[in-house]
C-alpha cells in the first residue's frame, strides 16, 4: 500500500472529505494533516468541504514513495478583485466637472457576478490540490 499525506490549508472552517476513485477515503480535520493508505497505481482524488469542492486531481502512487498533497484555496478567485481596482480608479479619473459618463452603481456588477460564479456553478473549483 502507498502512503498519502494530505494537509489542509483552506481558510474555511470544517473538515474536508477526501474521495479517491469515487470512494470516500476519510477526512482531513480543520487546518490539519491526515495520513491515508491507498493501493499503488493511478488514482483520481477529489476534496469536498460543505458546498465547495475541488476539480479532480490525477496522481500515481508508488509503494516505495510517500505522496504529499496540500489542499488550499484557489488563488485565482481573489486575483480578479485586485485587478478590478484599476477600472475603478480609471472611472474616478474620468470625471469632467464632477459629472461621470455613467452611473457608478454599475461598477461592482462584474465583481459580484464573478464571485457569484464561484459560489454556485463554479463551486467545484473553490479548492486546489497540489503535490508538494
């Protein structure tokens, strides 16, 4: 049997359920590390936490090696918020005599739609599994 060590660094409280090849393998406690044994060979790993999940992670386990994995937040979720500051500053610079070309109430709409995607249809992309 191959050894699999999984560490949780997701910033959401709760235990992560580990699914290997469609079968529940166990859980990783909040901000903890868990050790599992899997058969040698190719496996498809997935993590689930409440309504969130990860995309499938393909891995090949070997009896002689220990596989270390980290489950973390998907960093791409927060990149959009950082890059969205630029259009807001651009909009604030467009003022001519205190009059703006369109209503400022539409500015947060793209970021609301973006985050809404990750809380609904994209919920399976909220976490990432990486090999150490």
